[in-house]
C-alpha cells in the first residue's frame, strides 16, 4: 500500500519532458543501446589511446608520424574498397522481409574483396614512387609500413560490410565491438608480443595487420553463423544494388578524406614528428564524437524503417531527441578536453604539449559537428544520398584547397583550420538543407522537443 501511495508523488517530481523520454519505447532504445555502444566504444578508445601511447613512448612522435601516414591511406582505401555497400546493407536489411536474402550479402562481400585487393595491388606497385615523389622530403622509411598496411585494406573492407549486417539487425554490441574495439585490442596485444620478440619500429605496422586480420575473421564468422545458410543466389540484382551503393561510397570516401587528408598533407610538408603530434591531437578531439556515433548506430536503422513505413513524424521526433542528447553530452566532453588539454596531451609525451592550439581548434570543429546533428545518416537513410554526396564533395574541395594553402604556411594549425572549415560547411549545409527542403530539424534546438 505504501508503494501505491508514493508512486504518484515520486512521478510528480520528474519533469514532464523526462517522463515522455522514459515512457517512449524508441527513446528508451536509443538511450539503452546507445549507452551500451558508448561503453564498448569507451573500451575501443582506451585501447586505441593505449596503442598510441605505447608507440609514442617506445619510439617517439617520428615513428608514430610514419605509421599515421600509412594508416591514413588504409582508412581512405578501405572505404573505397567497401563500395558504400555497408550503409546500403544497413538500409536494406533493416527491413525484416529482406533478412532472408543471404545471397546478396555474399555477393557484395565478393565484389568488395576483389576491388579492395586491386586497390592494394596498384598502390603496392607504385610504393617506391609514392615514398620518393609524393612527399616534399622523400620518405624511404615509409615503404615497409605501407606494405603491411596494404595487406590490411581488403580485410578491413570485409569487416565493415559484415558489421553493417549486425547494425541493421540492431545487434549494436557486436557491431560496436567489431567496428570500434576489436582492431585496437588485438593490435595492442599483438604489439606487446611482437616487441618482446623483436624491438623494432616495423612491428607497429605488423601488429596493426594482425589486429585487422583477427577482426575480419571474427566478423565474417559471426555474420555467417547468424545468416545460418550459405548461398550466392539472390532475389536482388547485386549489380543494381551496387549501383545504388556507389553514391554512399563516394560520400563515405569523402568523409574519410576530410578526416584523414590533413594528416596525409601534413606528411607531405611537415616532419614525421609534427605529423605524429598532429595525429594525436586529432585522436583526442575525435573522442568527442563517441556520443554521436553511439546514437547513429541505432538511429540509422530506425530512420530507414520509419521512412520505409512512411512514419514521417516519428523519425522527425527521433532526430530531434537524438540531436539534443548528443549535443548535451558532447558539450560536456569538449569542455573537459579544453580545460585539461595540456595534461591530456602530456600522457603521450612531453613533445605533444606543443599541439595545444591544434587541439583547441579541432575541438571547436567537433562542437559544430555536434550542433548540426546526424545529417549524414539522416540524408542517406531517407534516400537523399545524392544530396549528401554533393555536400561532402563541395566540403572536400574547400578542405583540399585550404589544406594545401595553409599547411605549408602554418603547419598543423593551418591543417586544423582547413579541416574545421570543411567540416562546418558540410554539417551546417546539410542541416540547412534538411530544414528548408524537408522541414526536418537535425540541429540542436533547446526550445523544441
């Protein structure tokens, strides 16, 4: 009897807005599964930073700089190799009636493996020319790192496609582990073992390869087990499916270019040590995106499903809620990084404290990203991938021009400014388009629930 008397009074103490949040199934799912994602993402970030600290403390900023340039090629080429199939598979398999179309998955995997392998082979042929002619100061020591990175590209493309099936099925924990944690955890373990056998800088690239290899095997085995059967026949024309995926591939490629082009251009004009310092600043700044990534992991299939079922008001409401949640949490994280920037950078080594201003600029860019909301996911899940592609292409052009102009003059600060301007154009431009053309509020609005 006491509980029955207390419940109404306790409920009255909870604001009406929070009662709506916790009483809504979709809001609850975003919070609960997003929180699970954040916990797993946190493990991934810790592993990533541990790997970075291990390398920088053992070999210094210069070796980490060479490795970072190689990883920038790995990230860009892996995205090209997966052909945009991962995002399209999320959209396709979010519809329950399509889950039996197992053959489409295996056909897309095969296509991605062939394309990614060809990309790696072409870069391998010209590896010495790249090391000698692309950089302002030739980097012959870059070639051994590149060799191991090229082996990883097809494996990572496969991993991303496999993880997309788990994401579509809302298996967020496994999706998070495979796409964000596994590579760094196994790379860190491999690095520890390899350095105890042979204390040489090249073991860093080898460890990364073994981490990707183990992750790819786990991802493929898990997906095959869940799909239960193996067949290559499909009710969907895989070439037409690929054709619809290519705009998503182009958008994803450009976004990765936006994220990694500054590191690569830094490698062209700056010393390996400065590249290492810049890349650490990027890693710390991107810590602020973990909330957005967590929300997007569950938001993408929900929007795709609502759009397919023509539940417009429902996905608009989900977008407003997710943006507000992301902006509040991200703002707190950014504030903490800005307050404790020097102690954070000092974790990687005393020489990294010189990147303080770079870190501050990049954090401001992430603030704009957080304010704008999940614009890329929204546009791609409602069939506006071409619009998204056009915005990111324009952002890439702006970023490329500014990076090439500012980096030789101002080094890491110039690269950071160019990156933030490109990021702001893409995010704010997409947010304005969504509002004006589709009446979708993706950006943070404290006065609208």
